[in-house]
């Protein structure tokens, strides 16, 4: 157990705190500029390019990389793979923080954050894909918050609230899987209405399937990557169970990620086949598409499989970083690189330094929140008073 | 390759897709065996 006074007794001037503090200060300045000066003050967005880095990175990558929550809880509670139980709480926490930051980033992009609930009361209709995404993200954020509360309740001593939520674990897991399936795929569906804007190699009628399958890879890889990083920086906060199960999680999730990546590779090839887009592969965009498909899908698939067979934990950890990078490359390609590919280069979008700064600010807030929570709450260890099976 | 009708187009693309489906089904099964053949048969579902 870690007490607040123990932490306060330490020096606050650590390298992490200094760097994080500087980034957060810059982020706050950009925040003021964005909300008082408007989008044009801080972004390079235009009518041609209304979705920029804040959607391509903060939202699309954020949602995909937060998929570890539903993937892990489904594996443990629905498919009964109890040996991965120690990975559930860190994955739920990462998912919860990821989605909370997605909503934060979205409020910068759309502006007037007090109007975020408007789609539920003032809107033209429920047939919009964007409405479905908004509804699912809101509901899933609530589900993740409730799934996270047992850890916070154990920390705060709210025994009854904690026990009530633990009894709801299976319902929450099923809700999480349903909502994730819906909105992970629907984020891809958003691009179905732009066949003339998105390059044919990335545009496909199956793009919702691509987004959903790749989110599973993102979730599995993020759990491995995040587990490696927490083991490196928070090993003193991990109990014996977490340390013992760590390797099982890496090998099990690495194997699953390898198999899902193989399936993802196959359906991406189907995407080219069904639209007969083979001739585009010999163009510049085709070369970049092949880099994504071979370098960030086939290669991690192969490396994961070699790592699993050779029991090479280091290789799997590095491969998880490559796979996460691959998901980001894919989302960037769909939202930014291959979008508006017909436009002359003078009209193409490149983010301003303030857009990049704000994205860094949001990631830093997430890392700082993660650090705070794993320091104080029973995420990487079992609370001594709650040794029974929990959520 | 030139296509004059939608029928031509689908005959071509679906023809390739059906071949790929067979290759994928066999390939995925083989890949799963490659991933798991070094494990002991302890009756536990490994994933």
C-alpha cells in the first residue's frame, strides 16, 4: 500500500515531473488560444481538411489503442482464461484513461464542449454513423468508469460499492464487448461516405471490418507493451501474482496477436481483390500501402509467431511496439495521408506545431494520470483486504 | 484488364477471391499449427 505522505516526502523535481510540467504548461497556453481564438488560431485545418491530427491521432489512434480493456476482459471473463486475470485492471485503466482523453481531445476539435451531449437531445436523426460512434463512446466510457471503480473503491474503502460492481462484472464485460464492436467498426464506417476522397487502396466497403479487426491487434499489443513498461517502471508496485502471470500474458497475447494479424493481412488482401485495385500497387501510394501491409502487418505477425515459438519474451515486447506503431500508421494513412489524395500538395494538410503540442499535452496528461493511479490504487497488486476474486 | 459489364468485373474479382479464400482457410489452419505445435497437450486451451 502506498500512502500520500510517502510520496509527498519525496522530491517532486524528478525528470518526469519537470518534462511533464513543461508540456502541460504549453498545453494550457494552447488550450486558451484554441478556445478564445478558434480553430484557425492553432490549427492548419481547412474546409478541404476538416479532420486533422486531433482526429487522426487523438481520436482514431486513441480509441484503437484503448481496445485492450474489452479484449482482456472478454478473454478473462467471457472465454474463462483466468490466467490472464492480473492483466485486467491495468488494461481497464488504460482503456478508461484512453477513452477519457479521446473525449477531451474531441472537445478541442469540435469546440463548445458543453454541447457534447447535444446529439442525444438536439439532432436531425439517429441514422448517422457519427451519432452511433458518439453514443457508443459515451456509453463505453461509462462502462469503463464503472469497471474501474472497484480499484478506486478499494483505495477509498468503499466496500459496499466495490462489492456491488464486482457482482456486475460479467454484464459490464458483455456491454463493453458489444459497444466496442459497434464503435470500433463505425469509426471505419465514417469513411464509407468519402469514396472519392480516400485513396482506393485504403477505401473499401470492408473498412469497418478492417478497423474492428485491427483494434483487436491494437488492444492485444497495447496490453503487452503497457505490461512491459509498467514492469520496467513500476515493478516495486507489482505483487507476486502479477510478476508470476506476466510471462503468460506476454506469450498468450503475443500468440493471439500473431493469429489475428494473419487474419487481418488476409482480409486486407481481400479488400484489394474485391475492388480490383491491384494496379494501384505499382504507384507511389501503392508502395506506401505495401510498406504498411508488409512492414506493419506481415512483419509483426511473423515476429510475434517466432517470439511465441522460441519463447523469446524480448522479441514479443519489441514486436508489440512495432504493431502499435503499425496501427497508428494505418489510422494516419486513412485519415490524413491517403485522404484528399487528389488535391495538389499546396492544399494538403500538415499539422501545425500547436496541434502536435496539444496532442503531446493530452498524452502527457494520460501518462501522469496513469502514474498517479497505479501509485495509489491496487492496479498492479491485490489489496490485502480484498483477496477474493475481483473485477 | 478491361471489363465491359458488371458481370465481367464480378466474375474476375470473385474468381480471385474464391481462390484466396481456399488459400486463406488452409493457410490459417497451418499457421495455427505452426504457432501451437511446440506446446504440450495438457488439455488446456492455449491462447
